[in-house]
């Protein structure tokens, strides 16, 4: 194991101070980019999309649930799939309590191309209560570049409404979605980091939260996400 060098507390504090200045530069750069992102032009959504939800048919405007903004996770779950994308699942695990988005007049929803009946069991298995809609039969994921003839792509899109008019303001895909995996943010502050350098692909270690084979992680039968951890 390649561990960091052992030093005195004073040496550590000095090294930490030097790194902190670099971290501040990154933080300031992110603030600048976020400000530029908010100034991006927007596009009016002219096409009508009909989604299948637990309460029946819904429009894109309905997904706002009366709030001013909407964030959509394009969840990779195609019509022929039996399980959702592992990476999308890990990002969904990281969403957290929606009340914090609602407090800023923003709704959140998952959208997949599979029919609702196809992903409903998977949603129950994962223990998620987030709104999840099917775009089966419409072009929503295609129009917002989350699906092509080659297959599904992970992505997140943002929308804003002015009355009943809906506008597309932003989308992010691929590595840009790392920011939505909160566990990476925590792992990045540890000495061992993400521990992916020796892997052929960074995602080789990813699992559904109920499918890790380590006794220190989730294993089938460990209902750890609701606070009760036990082995079946």
C-alpha cells in the first residue's frame, strides 16, 4: 500500500496550507463557471412530451409540480433492460433529501425510456421515492441527447418555466456527472482516494447498493439504507 510520508504536525500544517491555496483557486474557478452557466441562453421547449407516471399521464410542465425549476436525471433504463444503469443508480443514491431542492423552488425527477411497469420493481428494490417517469414512445431522451440509435447515455438536464412556457437551460453528460456522485467527493479527501488507478476502467468496482460482496458494504439482505442493517 502506497501511503503518504509520515511528518510532524507542523510539517503537515504547512503542506496543508499550500494545498489549501490551490483548493481555493479551484473553488473560485467553479464559482466563475457556475456564474457563466447561469448566463447561458435558453431554448423554449415547443414539443409536447407525454410521460407515464404513477398517477397516469404527465406533461413536462407537470413534472415541475408547480415549482419554477426542474432537474431531470436521464436514467439509463431502456425498454429491453431488466435493471437500471449502475452508474445512474449510484448517482440517484446520492441525490439525498429533495426538501432542500424544493426550498429553492426546484423539482427533481428521473426519466427513462423503459415503460413504467419495467422499472417500477427496480425502484422498489432500490428503496427510492423520487418521482420517476417513463418517456416510452416519445422523443424526450433523444431530443435532449440522452439517447441515440447506439443506446442510452447518462445525463442531467435543467429546465425553467415562465408561466406555462418551459425552457431548457442546461445539460451535462459523461464525466461531468461525477459531481452528482457524492461518495466521490468524500473519497477524494482520503489518503487512498477513489482507488481506481489499478483498475482497467474506473467503473469496474461499481455495484448496486445491495450487491457488494464485502461484509463491510451492502450485501443482499442488508437493508442498510433505511437504518436497519442485518444479514439474511
